[in-house]
C-alpha cells in the first residue's frame, strides 16, 4: 500500500518542538543562536532554532524508532525500495557503506575505474580488492563515459567469485550504462549490484529520464538528494532492495560510520525534499527538462561551441542520457574549459558546476529558471562573438587509466617516500590525485605512474584546476610507495 507522501513527520515534529519554546539545556551550545549572534543575525534565528540534538520526540539518528524512521519509510515508498536510510555525510558515506555492507577483507568487487574518490575510501576501509573495468573514453570531448555490458561481462567471467558489481548511474556528464542488463548479469552470477546515483535522484520522478537503480532491480543505491533533489548540501539517501544484503548488516555499517549528532536541518530538508519530489516532482522536472533542452538547442546555434547530449546515445558507454546535464564543449573557441569557467565567473557573474580541459558542465535542476539559462546563452554568444580564433597549440589528451599494482588498503598502509615527479615514471603512486570536481581519481594510490599522467597533471595545474590528494601543492614532488613494500 502506498504511503501518504503529503506527510513530513520529522519536519512537523521539529516545528512542534520549536513552537513549545522549551528551555534548552542540551547541545548545541549556541542555544538557539544566542551564543553566536553575528552568525544568527546573518542566517536568521529560525535556522539556529532548528539546529537541535536527538531526543525522544525528535527521534535518534543512529537507531530511529519514531519520526526519523517514519520519514525514512516514506523515502523507501517514494523511491521504490524496501528500506531507506538518511545520510548526513553526503553520498560519499553511502558509497562507503555499500561497499562495507557487501565486502569483507580480500573480497573482490567489480568497479568502473572512473568511480568517485569515495569508492577508494570504501575499498581502504573494507579491505576489498577492486577489479577495475575501464570506462569508454570520448577522446573528442576528453571525458569518460559509462562502461559497456561486454566489459562488465568479461570482468564477471574472469572473476566469478566477486561479491558485487558497482555502477555509476548517471556519470557526471549524464551518460548511463545498460543498467538493467548489468543487473541481470550480476544477479545471474550471484553478485550484488551497488549503484552510485549521486547525480540521479531526480530520475525517479519523471518518465523521460534513464532507468533508475531500484527500477532496474539493483540491491543498493546511494543518491545525493542535495545535488538534484532540493535538500541541503551534504544530505543524501541510501536505498536497499532485496535479500542479498541484510538490513541489519547495513545498519551496523552505518553505526560505524555515522555521527551520533546528525544535523536536524539536513534531515528536515530531506523530509521536505522527498515530499516535494513525490507530489510535484513530475511537474517541476517537466519544466526542468523543457528549459534544459531549449538551452541545448540555443547553445548549438552559437559558433564554436557544442552542447553535447542525446546525440551520443548509442556510442560505446552511452546507453542513455540525462538531459538536465548541460555539458558544453568549448575547445573550438580557443579556450580551455577552465578559462571559460573563469571568464564566465569574472566577466558575467555566472558560476558553472565544473570545468575540464575541453568542457564546462552546468547542472540544470528544480530551482533553475529560463532567465538564468538566457544569461548563460547570452554570455556564450558574447564570448563567441569576441573570439579571436585562438587555438590550442598542443592539446593534452586525456590519459588512459593506468595499471593497478597494489590494492588500495595495502597501498594506504605501505611506507612511502617523496620523489621528483619526473623521476616517478614507472613507480607506484603512494597518493590519490584528482581534479575536484568531479572527484574522479586521475591516479590512485597503488597504480603505476606514467609519463602521460604526469603531463596531464601538469597541464591541469597550469590551468589552475583545483587538484586534491597531492601532498605537494606545486606537483613538483609526488609520494610513491617504497619499492620494498610491493613485489618488483
């Protein structure tokens, strides 16, 4: 029986608590903002009144039996799962929880190499051994796409004892793999399917989006409601389906990982976002799709820019596409994506989601308006009109993902030393380096350092890209594993 999605149990309970005006002798210590006046005066008194701690009438995050549990049940109902768990440390914690819930130390797990950095953390924490599947690379755009069913099948056949298959749905740029077929292959071989849906929670509420994890029969999914569903930053949901992964196991894993002082602001935003998606999501997302598709058409009328999308569906690694991901190829303007991001911010007061060497990405979601996109289109037209026909002298190609020699947990605990980056070619990396966003490692600890990767990292640094994971911010040095810590 479908639940009444008009309800917001946790939000209602918190409003009732505030209305009763209790005298608080509990944490947090700012006591409804009276202890941090400058901050209260800027963000408002009500936000700080909502910043409370667990108690009987507001339930307890780590072992919910009241209004938090009711709100989680409404999530499970809305997303078509059997269970749902609030996350207040983002989908990163959900990805780690999925891996820890299915894998013990030494277990194999099949993972696309372009997975988010949080998968590496999950591997280190669990001791699981990754079987990396290489995603398809679109060299013209310079981005990784999805994985093919054929590559997943090959990994399953070569590693029949793997415990799970991990899939991204969709990628940052909006492309998906054939999720239904991959789920069928994995389940036929007694493997669980874990899905990173950080950029896909909205897809559950409109028929014109790619297939979702729960609809495809996946066992678990972690979804960033804050990214495209309307809740506050850092708030996500973990979904569980079927008997392969016991609920009690998931709850114990979450107990290990979660804070005991979850933010009620974050959880209430999850409660209200779910209600909005369930009741009005289809209508709101119809508008989002309409303006996204209109903007893509208008941008493709501008000289020297290309807004890619559904036209790539059918290519390897591109089974379907989320139209709200507005990726724009800008190389033919004679600028890198990083330069266009900088120009848009400083000259037109527009901030994009991310940039890479060749592209910029804009996320179109529930709160966007047509007039916002008109500003972006106008800015791109102006940049194109003023274009001096510059060109890249030597565009740096996206390097292929390299060979993994040491498993992540072993690499994490291995001794390491710092060497000149030019001297590190052929050695094993002792750190994980990525551009952020999107947070996909260019080089993982335990992988072989190649000349192409070094060249690419230096190009990113020269473009003032925000790089994370490297100890030396200048990238003159890199940490490698001591040769004695791995077989030669």
